[in-house]
């Protein structure tokens, strides 16, 4: 910075004022003669005179530091910030507030406005809630291998729709078809942009204009927008409800079959459970009913579990391969839930119905891009190689209570001694989340934190305003951190740094 303090973006907010005899105004060196009111009393006494002294947009744009900012950030963006800053000054004057006309204040305000416009909205956060598939926090984090494949493919040209062996146009779904089909024991597989799209496309293809039979106890809603009745209506099928909320028998389905029936639909309840007097046909009985009436059977599995997680206490998430082995012709599930990959909807099953679905003109509107294919392919290969703990979501779910307790104790020791901070351990529960396994939990150890200078809510707010943001639970006026969902290593270190900043502020 030169002696004038007026050069470039780094000089914003530190411009020096040339001393003058009149204490009520000043002239900035090396700029057009612009007089700024600096006396609040004058502003209040003569608001019209003060408004006339607000620098014009052109005058501000001519200042060296603002010009340098325009060169680095773009003139249009800086022009917008200058106009907003000038308007804000006028509004403050209109309310009789201190004008803040000092040049360093104006330039700093413009710089902050530009920075706010350029700052990304989608940013990484640290999930310390213990909810593994946290929908609001992006669900499953991708494996390192998936990130590397995305970077490799997205940064270069690829054979997305080019058959290298034949030297002619290919199909993008070839990259995931065989791999996913092998993984779940299907004849074929397709990928669309999410599971809602998968259900919609399958229903539209296999049953448009006809009836689909489904139990009343399976008319679920997930996330406020995915509702089975609405998806059926939009896909052009007529929903035939059978049974009751808690009990639907095979005879109920059989009685509803008629000449307009096109499909038998079974829906995994995902985010809720009915307990008590309940009944649901066994899967093999359901499949046999479809065979007797020559009707395809489709199952929406929702969360996309590919491996048995019963040892972890998650008993109600059947692997997709189990349904296909029982004879279900079409299954749909998510890619970014229990599967642990990118957002996607996967349709797997028998070749004949899958070929029909692929030929649906809506498939093109719902298909995924090369980055999703790359991430999904890399994640599927980890399954094929048996490297389940390389998939973050699965590693978190499979982590033992003892390993999390050890991490929590280590972090507590690092936080001990910080002024005003209390840290204790207690047993608690984590959940899979993402609409998976409601009512079931994973044992964990919680780090319970408090601060003598603020409430638990205030402490959680300060953590949330950290960069990266740290999202914690607040219960009974206590801040709880569950390390099951905190990535080991760098994220734990950032939590320690965040608390050091908080207690020193």
C-alpha cells in the first residue's frame, strides 16, 4: 500500500483523510473535490444539505480503490454495490441517523457488499447432530474415490455417449447398467435424478391409463413433497386403495384385480411405522399373486439399502437384492441415502420392463449428468470390492459405540481448560435419518457442552456462524455434539479451533 492508502481492494476501509481547517468537511487527496459531512449534528439539522453532500455514483467509481475493486471483481458488480451503498446512505439520512460519510466507511461498505455477492451460498458444514443421512445437510457425503472420479471426468471430455469399441454413438446408461445390475442381482438397471423420478417414470411406463393397486397403509408422504397418491396421479395412473391403514391382507389385493389393473405396487414405509395390530402380505405371496394374474410387481424401497445392516440394529431396511431375488420385477431406490452415493434414483429389475421404461420419452428429461454417473459408478465399485467403510455413510452407521466414545473422550480433553467452557460425556443415540429406519437408533456417546457466558442456544448459534459452520443439537439448554457424523481428523480439529475462537471473543 502506498502512502496515500488508496490503491486496490486491499486498501478498502483504510483511506487517509487530508487534514483541513474546516472540521465539518474534508477533501480527499488525489480525487475529485468531494465534500463529506462528518458531523452528526449537521446531518440532523440540515438533512437536505447533507443529502447534497452524498458522493455521486460516478464520483465513487472514480476513486482509485473502487476502480481497483472493479478491475478484480467486475465493474457491473461494483456498480451495483456502489448504487446500493449510496441508497443506504440516503435512507439513513431520512431516518435522522449518523450518515457515516467518512470515505473509509463508504469504501469498506462497498467492499463488503461486493464480497457478500461473490461469497458462495452452498458451503460445507460440520454435521455434529448424529443424524447420518441429514436431508437438510446434503444427506450422504461422497467417498474419496467418488470425488476423485467426478473431478477426473468433469474436468475433461469423456465417452459419456460414445462407444469407444465401435467408434459410434453410445448410451450414457451403459456406464452404470451392468455394474448396478450385478450389485443387486438384477437383469438391468437405469438411473434418473432421484427416487421420486424413478417411481414416477416406472408408473407412467408400466401403468399409464390403468389402475395400480396399493395398500392404504403405504400411501406415504416424505419430505412434504413426495406423496404416493400425487405421484400416481401425475404419472397418469388410477390409484386403487385396498385394505386399511394398519391391516392389508393378500385377499384385499386379489379382490381389487380387474381388467383395468396394470400393476401391483408395494411401498416401503420409510419415515414412519405403524405398531400394534398390523398385517401385510409376505413378499413371496405378493409376487405369486402378480404371477397368477400376469401383473408386474413393483416395489419402492426408498432408502436404497444394498447390504444387511441388522448387526447395526437397523432391522427394517431390506436390501434391494432381497426383493429382486423374491421375484419383484421392478424396484426403485435412492442413491444418496443408505447406498451412500450421489443424489439419484435407481430402477433395477427384469430386462423387459426396464427396456420399456428406458424407451419412455420422459427418461431423457429425468436422466442424470456425467458427474452423477461418475460418482455412482465409483461408489458401486467400492461395494463390489467389499470396501464398505470407504463409503462415509456406511462407515458412520457401522462405527461401534466404543470407537465413538473414545473419540468423544479425546475431544473433551482437548476442550478442557478453555475459559468458561464445560465439557462432559453421556450416552445417547444417533439415527440413520433420511427417512430410513424410523424408531430405530444407534448407540453413541455425546459430548455435552456449556459456557458460563452464554446460553446453550447462543453457543449453538456461534457454532453455526463459524466457518465452516458446525451444526449441533440443543436439548434441555445443553449443546450436544455427536461425533458419529463428524469426519475423523480435520473436522474434529476445526471444532477445537471454533471453541477457542468463541471463548476468546
